[in-house]
């Protein structure tokens, strides 16, 4: 699970404008 979270974090950092709202909630 940790690896998945890391990958997701990388994607969030790469696409802030796209997943920013999702991450906020």
C-alpha cells in the first residue's frame, strides 16, 4: 500500500490542477 501511496503522491505533484480538488477532499 505504501508504494501505491507514493505513486499517487507523485501523480498529484505532477498533475496538481487535475487532482488538486480530489486531494483537497
